[in-house]
C-alpha cells in the first residue's frame, strides 16, 4: 500500500484525532496524529510514537482485568476484517468491554492498513515482570506495542547507545554497568496508552539498525497490560 493511501485510510479510521505538528529527533518521531505512523517508512527512522490519552471506560476494563484475571495471556493470529468478533469472543466479559475492544480494533486496523497485512499476530498479556528486561533489538520487521496499564516501553536514541554492548557484548554486566548507555537520563520511555512502532533488524535494509529497547521494570505487587502486534 502506498504512503498516500495509507495516510488517507489512517485519517478515516482515526478521524477523532486532531492533527498537530510532528516532533522529530534523530531516529525517533513523535506526534499526536495517526499520520505520524507513516514516518516509520523513512529510512532514518526506527521508532515512531503516537501519543494519545486513554478513556475512563478503557481504564475500567483494565482495572477489572488486572483484578480478576491476573494471569491473562492471549496469543492469536487475526484477520483484520474479522477482528471485532474474534477479539470480543477472546476477552473476558467485564465492565466496559466494548470500549476496550473498540480501542484494540482501532489499533489493529491502523497497523494492518499501514503495512497492508491480511493477518496480524496479536498478543495481549498481563505481566508481573519485565519480559525483556535487557536493552536489545528485534529481528523482525516492525512491531506495534501499546501498554494499557503500567509503565511503557523504554528505548534509546541511536546517538545514545553503544551497540557493541548488545547481547554477549555486555560481558555479563547489567545495562547499568555494561556501557550500553552513558547516562541514565539517556533512557527514553513512552507513556501508558501511547502507540509505539519499533522497527527491527528484519526491516528491509535495516540490519544492524533496529531500535534498541527493553521492557520496563514492574513495581512489586503491580502488573502491566501490554498489547503487541506483529506481521503474521
């Protein structure tokens, strides 16, 4: 799907979002309009953040999901054209479920339109720990992540990361001691409900340039609700 067509579709799908100026710095792009998501196609960009707020109804559903289903874990492959019925039947029937489903369907429609996908790999999980606590890069094309409850994904600008310290290059040391970054202030973090696109090494001509990111620590006795979408 061409960029112009994708922008048009995204505008229609999220017509309630007001367009504002896009903020860019090095390899990271941030904006409050769905149009910002198409910037992931720019060669120098490996992370895009769509900033947004979360409704009280979505908050209500998330709170009940955390309370009643603390180990919920959904993994499935969905056809975007049938995602409403599929997602609704897969989620617990709790207060304001329809609002949560509507938002999740919106994300899937944006993601599938953006990359012209017939199927999307969806994962919705309640987490009590960081699944990927070390800074790393993904070997896939481009992943969408949205944290509905709890702290959001952390990442580093290209200029703030020493990629030689990734993987075995850390010599067994933690991120705070390996030298992968020089100052804790270098660590960026998206907010709850923001939508982030993470370009990986699997993207065409992007080997060695995937966004360096990690899961945040989860406070004791707390949990996160995280959604990820991938090319199926």
